[in-house]
C-alpha cells in the first residue's frame, strides 16, 4: 500500500474490493426515492467509461480524464523535482548519460520542458519517453508535487488512483455526484444486505487469506467478539489495517489526523453542540463546524447511525464523517473536552450494532412501537388486564409496520373461516398484502390478536356484541428522513356472523405537511383558491367523499395563509397534524364537546381565521355562516360529489340561498386517483371501452400512458396518488338566489367555462389513466363531459345545447356563451357569423315576449343542429319556483 504524506491518503488497493451487483444497488436507490432512473443510468455510464482507465498509469489517467490539461502537464513536468526524477530514472535505465543530459540542458529552449527537449534533440524516442513518464516515474512524487503546486486537487489524485484499479463502486459515484450522502448509502447497503463483508475486504486488501478469516469466524461464534478484534488479537492485522478495511466497507474516508488540533473557537463551540457524554456513548467526536458543515470523527462505522440521528435536531447542517484510529480519537477527545474519555469500546460497539440492526431491519415483522394506551381518559372499568405474549405483540407490530411501509391508509382484519384475513387499503384500493409469515398467527391466534388491538385502543375486550371505537398512538421512525413521528390510529370494531371485524385508520401527520401545490392542485384551481383565502367575511369549502384528501387541502390552506399576526383557531376530529402557531381543539363527543360548541366558543376568542373540520349538522353550518358574516374567514369541509352539489348540500343543512350567495366565497371539490408508477410508465393507445365513457370519438390530440407493472409498484402499474380538483366561485349569484336547481347551476358553470374534475384529469394524462378517472369520478360527471364534448366533434351527430335564461341583462355571461357556441356551429358549416350585439338583442326580445305572453319567469333556449341541417334556436317558456330570501 502506498500512502502519500498529503492529508489525503491514497490507497492503491481500493478498487480491489469485491463489488455487489451495481445494477441491483441502483434499483434499490431508485426504489427508496434517493435517485431517479435517469441518475441510475448516468452512474452506470460513468462506471462504463471508468473501465477504460483500468491498468493505465497515474499520469495518463490524469490527462485522459481531463483533470490535467496540456498546459498544466507541461508546468508539472517543468518542476525541478520532476525534472530531476526524469533524469535520474533515464540514467538508471541506461537511456541517457550524464553528459548527454548536461548538453541537453544547455541547448534546451527556455519554453521547452525537459521531456520535450530530450525528444527534440533525438536523445529519447517518443516510446522511451512514454516508458519513463508513465511506467517508471514515481506516481507518489508526481501526485505530491501536483497537489503542492496547486496543479491538481487531492480529490483528482485520489480519483486517478482508484480508477487505475477498476471503476469506482456505484455508491461511491452517487456520493461524488451529490445524489446520496455516505451516511444514507451506508444505511441503505446494510439494510438490503448489499454491504461487502469485512472479511472479504481484508482478503482483497491482501492483509490475510480466506482460511484465516474462516478460522476467526469460527472463533467469533464461541466468544461473541468482533471479527476485527479477533484478528488484531491474533496479530493477523494491525488496528490501522482494521480501520482502513472498515472505512472501505462504510464508504467513508480513513484519516490519521496527525497534524490536526482544535483552535480556541472550536473548543468553545463544539462541546455545546455535542456533549462529552454523548461523544462517549456514541463513539463520535465533532471536529469542525464551518459554513453549516459539521465534520465528525468516528471510531467505528457502527456509529454512523448515531451520526444520522443528529440530522433531526440539526436539520440545517450537512454532516460529514471520517474514520480515525482509536488512539487518535482518545487524544482529540481529551483535547476538546479537557478530560480523558471513559470508553468501554467493546460494550459500546455491541450496543451500537444492536441499534444499527434495529434501524436497518428490512423484514416487516420487526417493529419497536411505543404505544400510548392512555389516549382516551376514560377506559372500561370491567376490561381485564391482558398480558400480551411476545409473539402476539410482535404480530400486531408487524401488521402495523407493514401498513406503514406500504403507505396504507387503512388496515382491515376480517373474519375468515377460523382465523382472520388481513387486507390493506393502498392508494385507495383494498389489497390482500399480508407478509407470508403472518398467515400462521392470523389463523392460529385470531382471538388474541383482536384482544390485543382492543386493549391498545382502550376498548372493552369482553364486549363482542356491539360496535366500539377507540384509538392509540405510536412513535414511528421514518427510515427515509430518520425522524420519529407520532402517528395516531383510529380503531373500529364491529360484530359479524364469523366474528369481530377490526378496521384501523392511520392518521399520518407527514401527509398533512404538504403545500397546496405539492398536493397536486393545478394552477387553474390554485390561483382562484389562494386569492380567496385572503378575503375576510367569507366561507371557503373543500368538498368530496370520505378519503378524498379534504383534510390535506385544508391543512395546505392553513399553511398558505399562516402569519404570526393572525389568530387562527381550528376545531378538528381528529387533529391529524400539530400546526405550530395555531390553536387547535379536538372534538370530544363523550364530553359533549362537538363542532357547534367549539365554534360558539371560538367566536368569543377574537379570531381572524376559523377552521371547522366538517359541517356535519344544521347547527354547525349556521354558526359557520354566522362567523363569516361577522368578519371571519371560515374554512371547512363538506361531503358532496362535486362543487355544485355542495351548494345544495348547504340548502339541506338549512342555510338559505341568500346567505350562501352572500358568504360562500368558493367551493373546491376533489377526488384522489392513483398515479402511474414512474418506473414502468409507458405510452399506449387505450381501448374504446376506456375512452368511450368520456369521449364521443377517439381523442387523437391527447397522449395516454399506463404502468406495465414492476416490482417497485408491486406489479400494479400504480404508485402513490394525486388529486383531481375543480373550483366553483360565486361570481354571479343571481340565478342561484332566484331558485336555480342543480342541473341548471351545472349548466351555468359549464357556460362560464368552469373546468371540472374531468378536465383536470385529462390535463394529468401523463400521471394517471382514463380507467382511474372512470373509477373515481361520478358517472353523471363523465356523461356531462361527454355531452358537452360533442361540440368539438364533426357535424355527423345531432347537437342539442340548452341555455336557461331568467334575466338576460344580469345573465349576460350565459347569453355570450350561447352566442359563442352558435357562431362555432356556423363556422363548422362555413356560414357567415352573427354579430354579438345583434344576437344579444334578439335573445332579449324573444325572452321578454315569451315571458309576457305565457306569464313565466324563464326561457330555455336550445341550439339544435341535425346532420346536414341548419343551426336552429328553439325557445321554451318555463315557470321555475321562486325562493324568497
């Protein structure tokens, strides 16, 4: 092994290490969302290019890789130490006499380097010079001179030494490109079993042989010591060689830090960052903190997990780790903390290894959950105290952990024969997705599993005849962010013929932290919605069925408007996400604390903004509108199929039309659809049965995609969900106040060119499918879109478009829309167009004449066109029910 005197230590044997399947590692990194498929392709291409450098001399790699230009190369070769080395090497190999060298130097041009002069004076051939520079010149000398004079960087030199023995490992290239951090890479390789074994690295470094490693592994089973510890005791390797091998395994540098020392500022600042006790317990030591980069010295790679945990309290810092010798670690510890470390190395390492195994556990059966079984204050007095066995508790934890790993929203345990069927709702679809090993406990210990879940949720485990509701919380470690999250689980039990059925609804606060744009709303919805969030004295509603993401949108709205100068109060059931700076109140029906009671209390607390989780009843709805009338912005949700249906749901709740028109600012309606898996996204042409529900003829102007299915999406073709949304704004409330019904209001919204959720879905055909739109959206909505879409088809079909008009003066938008469609039909037949003013006077005259003649208050105008025929305007008098405010 050749080691430079420069602080960067070059290990020429690095590339000799065994490498796992690089394509598989790339797939894992893509699956974990750390890199994209394009990143993976780029890294593999870099590896392929680096194969060309294998076996090449150091100076040649520097030149061929573009790290050393011709100008810098000549500058390097002109250095006195390099020229002397060239001359000595040529003399040693009898290629040049001392006299020839002296004559060459006398005749040499001032702008020539010695190698150029030797060739120009025919003292050496090009082949001989190449032999000297690339085969015989000491690479350590060249590297040290190049770094000292600033011709190349230490990183460039290190790169050349590595690739001279073969391409760099996939993970190392990812780290060099900044795609992943060494901390994340070490964790991920260990988690998926892709780390190169310590013994294999020692063998490839030629520090020992396979037989010696196997003998040490046998001894390890008897004394439970670390492999490196055993080999050091047997004097097979030195402590420094052990550290070097560990650094290669962990993909972090090994440095001796022989000339490093703390300055006064570091001695003051670093102990406040990491205490002496923490450094002792986790075998890590702060070295420096510059420009938000924290550099840590580790005694062993197993301390990497402890370093990763520092990312949680110090989110603003970038953490870099190096491995240092044990003796140097002790010296620096004493220098920083002014006390000798009390280190029990072996014991500490074993504890760190146990923790590492916990965090890197890939199997779904392992989960450490801190269950808060005191979520509700009141528990059943007659509930027996059940001591769950370790197997039952492990099974329950595995059921929950698997649901979290699969990003499930609900967990279903249903009676099946003598046991239980386990299903998960993933991306809105219920799937049988249980790990194979759980089948035994589900059928052999069904009763015990149900009893354990009921105890966790504070339910009466003896009561099996009546439905029950409860909840529990857990502390869950997010393996991607390495942050602990408090998750809440709502448990509902219901008796059935085969036994009790349990449903667990997962309330994940991470999903509530997204902004409105991150939730998937497009600009045509975002722009009017966010503008109305700035209006006082109004109500903003989010509508949709259960599980359509309404809560996420409400939290996104709060995030949009949050300002320390505003007082924001929320009434929620449940509180899904703790929002700093906002006063949140939990509904508790057991105590009589419902939405209405909280809302009455809020009005006495001088708020600016009020969020009510849901308008469930007449009392809550009335109080919400009262709050809006008294100068507050009110946010809430409502169960409704679409934004127009929400208006009539408010009528059902006893709010009259004039109050709705005066106080309702907008209604945002939404549904969630599954997203196409990006790993298997493919363009295709849908079958007629897919597009015929939405279109009259195949939409050739659109491109369609679907997922072919891969292991990243469990071969479903879908991964994750996005939102389809529409927004209705009360811009022209006249028709609604006068008593317009549901179909009429939908027609008016259509004429005002409101984009429905169908339109939004068609704008997202690169991320979802027509099948998803048909599955999620109401059939009537698809039918309405199909009917209106006929305007854009050719004239082969009969067209009937209706426009209800009560007051042409106030409903000019409807008349203008009618004129626009009328001219479009004329243009399709190459007929001359009609002037807008002339058309509007004609409609007004016909409306007034028919209303006066027939004593009605509305006229239904219809544009009719049959195949090959003219465009006709039909007028039908109608009497609609007037509603008095």
